[in-house]
């Protein structure tokens, strides 16, 4: 799971990111949580979007496998169709919407992930020196 912290400007009341998502990878069938949160007065509404291609995007909705939470997007039992570009949006009556950077979620096959992690010297719970 990747994320980056962002400066918060609560004095203005305008929506500001407190956490923005970052590119992430998940092994096929595993769960992944993409963080995104914001501050403002009133508290901003967080929505997630998936960029289908250069011209098309779709709003990500909770559906039993994907859960839009107050501060993140949770995908359980990831599938190849979950791979793609995502961004989050903060909206508030206090100001214009704010868009996070677009990130890429890479869904890795178990065999590829095992090979990649072994080359890097990582195994679940262990570091090979």
C-alpha cells in the first residue's frame, strides 16, 4: 500500500488533501487499500474514479468486492479487471473540487509476484540478505 502525505490548510475551509494515493501493486486474489483523505470545513466528500481511457472515466462504487471508505478505497480478492488508473476527488460547498494525482494499480499474478519478490530478496515476512 502506498501513500504520500500532503500539507493541510484547515484555516481556509477549502478542501485539501491530508493523504493522497500512490502507485500500488497487489497479488491477484489478495486485498489492497488505496488511501486518500482530506480536510476542510465543511468536511469534504471523497469519491473515487477510474480512468478507463483518455476520454472515459467511471465513478467507483461500493459493490461487495470494492468498498469506498471515508479515507480509502478497499479492493478485496483483487482480479485482473481491477488493474488500472485511479484517482480520488474531494468536493465541498466551500470551494472547487480537488483531484488527487492519478495512480496505477498493478495486479500481479502470484507466479510473477513470487519471482519478482525473490529477485528483490523479499519474501512474505522475510528479507533475504
